[in-house]
C-alpha cells in the first residue's frame, strides 16, 4: 500500500499537539488561557506608556464531564487597540502577530493568545468575540472562528459602533473547557506575582463564584520601552544571513556589514572584511552558498565585535522590583541587584535578583523561589529551572541562612530571546552565561542579607544585655546606698545610657 503524504497548517498542527503549548489538561489549560491573554493586555498598554488596567472575569457556564467544566473568559485592557484590518488575523490566525521584532517582549511565538482561542474553539465549538478600538471615531466588534485546516480567520459577524467616549483598548471573550477548582491556586499565585513584577498595573479578577481579587498599582513609574535592534554578528546563522542578503538594498559588502548588524561601524566593518579576506566592493547578492557559509563562520570567529548593548531590553529596575516586593509581601528586609548586561549566543540579557526576609513571607521549610522572564511569572516545572538549581547548589550557611527561615528569592531575566526549554515557556535552560549571572546576582543579595542578619543578632544581644542591666541595676543601686549609709541612691540612668552607647559603638 502506497504512503500518503499531506501538508497541514500551523493551526492544525497545534490542534493535534496542544500539549506542547501548555494546554495539557483542563486545569493547566485554563491557567494558560488566562496567562496568555493577560500578558497580551499588559503589552498592549505598555506600548503606549500607559499604566495597564486589566479586568479578567471567569463565568461558569456548565458541566463538560467529570474533570472539566465550561467557562466564559473575558479579558479587557486599556491598551493600544488593534487596527480593524488586522483584527481577524490577529486573533484567528496562528503565527500572525506584532511580536516578531528583535526586541524584548512578553510573547515570543505569536501563539499564546491564538492558542487559547483555538483551545476554546476545539473544546466548546464557540466563536470568540473581539471588541477593539485604537481610540479613534469607531469601535469594531467581531465574532470569529479559526479555519483550522487552512489557518485562516472565519468572520461570522462584524459591527461598527460610534466611539462617542473615545474609548481605547481591546476586549476578548470566549468559552473554553477547564477545571478552575484545581487551577485556582496557580491562577491566584500568577496574579500575585504579576502584580509584584508589574507594580504599575491594576489587575482586577472576578472568579466563577463572584469573588473579587484586586491588585492595585502603587506607582505610575514604568520601565523604559525596549527599542528594536539589528541581529548581532555572533547570533547569526546561515539561514538568517541568506535572508538579510535577499532583502538588503546595499550593493557592496562594506555597506552590507555596516548596516545589517548590531554595533558594527565603519572601522569595525573595514577590519572585519580585511580579517575575512573579502573585497569591500563585492556585491553581497552575488555570494555563492559556500561563500555565505564561510561568511557566517568568519562572523563568529572575529573577536573584535562589540558586545550587544541593552537598548533592546526593558529591565524592571531595582526601584520598581523593590516596590513590587514591598507591596505584595511587606518584608522586614529586602535587597535587590540588577546585573550588568551580558550575552549568550549573541543575544543580550539582563538578570535582576532580589531576596526578601520576614514580614508576610511564609515559612515553608524551604526557600520560596519566584521566577520571571520578561516580566512573566513562571509557575510550573520549577525543579528544572536553572535558577532553582543555582539556589540549591549554594552553601547558604555562609550567609547565616537556613531553609526554615521566611525567605523568598526572586530571579528575573529579560532578553530578546529567553532560553526557554519548551514552547510552554515554563522554565529556563541551563545556559552557562545565564547561570553565571544568576549565581553572581544571588551571591550579592545574599551578602546584603548576611549583613542585615548579623546586625540584627547584635541588636538582639544588646537588647538582652540592656534588659539585664535595667532589671538588676536599680536593685544594686538600692543595696549599695543602704550599705554605704547614704540616703539618696545614685542616678542609674546615666550608667544605662553609657552602657547603651558603648554597645552601639561595638
């Protein structure tokens, strides 16, 4: 019998393999759907430099079996809105989106929001409702479904309303199968950690029982927006090099090298071409396949390229990270460290680390580890994450720390290309460069914690010492007065003050 060969669309592939995108079971699926749409909403507001206001509502619609129920998910934002001509494809075509630029963004694959909508469609066969406006004269309303076999949007209904109040933003609403009861702890923890790492955002969540969870912003200060950048020579492969050559408007190698790569100026371009034995006047479009492969190898071998700068990144910053931690955990002590920009495989990244002690940090018999990537909380597969491995490898007794202490450790990595190990974006791979930055960041904040704990031990000792003096000095003074035959006891307050001052100097 002859084999049958066929082609399937991207939507059909994820329809058949929803597990690799994080939609593995009803509880994980409802968590992933909430997370993906909230992240899109936050990105939409931040692109306008507008503190986000995100409203999330989950309504129970009916039973779907023993392990799952049908819910109606609605997410509203005050973001930039979607131009009407792009609405159908932006919400009903897999791998169509605005996040394929070389700069830091929460989304990576242009998949998350569409995957949630696709999952809703294949579990309930209901369309998604989209309402959006860019703040201009009209509001656009669509009812859409995904043509899974062709990966194309199906427009079931379209309405245009007059935007009298100048509203701007997007509303996404659809039905999906899920298990909220099991997913509830993760969903609430997700909102708490999202509020922590986005202290400038208002998040309002209404659960299926009508319970309101509100996470209020404590600042309107926001991180700087990342800038789009060019590929760095060390991160280029043959395929990317061929694409750059195909679209380049430059007719000689000097201009091509100087204008196609990040941080390559005239001097560097001349030196590289001389190093590679390539004529500056040669037309890049006339390079053979073998010459392109050789060019790629020479780009990686040349050691004088400047490292990528961090303009394409948007770290949270020490101040905002500290504000977020104080808001959510109210710790007795917090230390924050932002590492200098580093690179792996030509991709820049910045690591931010914090440690919190006491306050509302719960005691769990082990450290609480909060992991973030491009301001996304990572809540699953903790044991596989490089941050957790680094934390477990450290000798914490050097820092006067034991696992039973109320301690929370926060690790945030921002990059143009987060080294995730899976499409589900739940844990970060053990890259040596990333591991080194995390380790150095944790050591720095751990040293600050050690100084705090040392001072606190000293204060406790002095407090006990002063308690003993305060308790027995009056009695000693009285007995001394009686033995000396004096009538007026000595003033012990001066003695206590001198003892206290001596203790502070020590």
